C-alpha cells in the first residue's frame, strides 16, 4: 500500500484538531496542548515503567466518560501536571467541557516528561509556571505549529542528541487520516549508533527527516545501548505522544490505536519502554470523516499508526534547534 502524508504533515491534518505550544526558554521547558473542536473519543496505553499522568483512568473502555476536550503534554516532571489546570481554565472560559446543569467541566487528560536536568534554570520560586503555560498554549492553538525545540519538546533530550516535538500524518487510500504528535525525551537513541541515520528510516516519506536511509554497512555500534544518564535509578526520561484519526472509533478501538502506535516507538527508538521511561500514547478519534474502519482496512490502519508515530519521532529530533545552556548537541550539528 502506497502511503502519503497529509497537506501539513502534522497531526492537525486530522479534521477537528488544533495544537498550541507555549514555552519558557529560561527553564528550558514547555507545554503542548491538543484541542478537540468537538468532544472526541479517547484512550491511553502506558508501556513505560515511570509514567506521570492525570485523568487517564477515565479513558478505560469500562469507565463512564466517553469523550474528552483536550490532551496536555508537558515538561516539568510531576510539576508539569499543573499544565492541565491552565488548559482547563482556558476551556472553561470558552464554555467548553462536560455540561452538568449550570456547570461546565473540561475533560483534559495529561502526561508529563522529565526535563529537570537539561541546563535550564528551575529555580522558579514557590509555584512552577506550568499552569500559565497550559493556559497560553490554548491561546496559541492553530492548525500549523512549530516542531523541534517547541512546546513540550523544548527541553527534551535523548541518549545522545537533543530531543524535541515531532508530528506527522498519513492519508490512507480509503480517505481516513492518521496523525501523530510526540515529545521525544527518551532514555534511548533515535539514530543508529553514533551516526546521523534514523532508526525510523524505512518509513520516511519525501525526505522529511533528511532522506538518509539506513547506513550501509551498519556501524559496529548500531546495537549499542546508549543511556542519557548513567545512574541506575535515573527515572528521568519519557516519550509522550498522541495518535489521532478522523475515523469513527469506539473507546476500545482507540486503545488499540494507541497500542499500535507504540510499535512506532519500537521502530524509532533503541532501547525503548524501559523501567526508567514513562512512555505512553493517547489514542484519539474525532470521527470527522464519518468512516468506520472495516475488516478490509483494519491491519493497514493500525500499521499506519505505527509508521506515522515512527516518522513523528524522527521529525522531532531532526527539527531540534540549539539554545544557550544546552547540555546536548542537535541532530543538524552531528
């Protein structure tokens, strides 16, 4: 099956979604929010051993709430969970949320990554800035947004290169669009050994992250287990992501979408899903296409989730830019 990217090659090629970024360059951290124009079906799959989350229990298929209003991805480790409060505040001002009599409650699941040791000044005083960054990210939401050193990817690091915010999309032959958004802050490496070649190379479309393919021959250090920190207890990583579609899905099918997208992690990061990562994927279905995925398309659909996520991960690292005080180099300077 020949695949093609959407017109923006961003998650916002999925109808009904906008994305906003906000960052604080002094602390080298930030927030990214995915806004749903109308409430969307959602689920989550956590495979890393050290997750940090908010409002994820409600996403399980056996629980009552069927749809959500936004998803928040944030730096700041546990401090970053405040970002979702800022997103809620902004949505409540707009009258967006779950209505109960005269009350409106925005439903905003969230996940965080650890970027506390990246050279930024974390001496922010009594309260961390993430609530305000979440609010600002909502105000910035649009169909087009920055990748690389932006939003939740502002202070992200991988084993040997600066990480970043990545996104990609795929339009399937049946017209369904799949989009991925990811903040890449992995324990492992997204490149083959110390080379410039991305593990995600087989899935690349149109030279979107350099067009280098795999190295030939493979370098001797290709299987080297590179680590960001040498401390055995460094729970200081995490790749957090959203995989979205305009197909009509149940909550159970949205969870299967999130599970499939984790295969994109495994094809683009080595190693991944370690006890020191909080790796997770939110699955999101806007249903805007009106198309349900039938048996004839289901394998290709979930394969597209994996390949789109792998591309988004590579694009996030490929787009990272240098900043004062960085502790790691960017891909472009390797």
